[in-house]
C-alpha cells in the first residue's frame, strides 16, 4: 500500500487540469477518482496512474474489482 504522504499528493491524471482529481483508496489495492470514477490499480505498492488503465475499470463496480489487481499489459 502506498504511504499516506504519497496518497495526499496523487491526483487523477485525467481530471487534474479541470478539477481537483482527488483519489480515494479502495480495498487497499485501488485508487478511485472521486470526480470521474476512473479506478487505478496499485501493483507491487506502485499506483499505475495511466489514463488508459483508469479507463479500463471505469465501468467496473467497486465490489467487482479484483484484489490483487492484474498487472497492466
């Protein structure tokens, strides 16, 4: 899990230009953007903050997110 200091400065790369892009930690393995609903996996304690990766999971319900997240391809 990323440190609290890191979580406080991370922002959604898709929203940060227009909004705050605040992220919320879910299931200790995912970062959820509270503005656009993109979900970014945390793999080996490293958040994968790629817009394309967040897009893959935007329609997935929180309860359906895999833990641990699959590695990005």
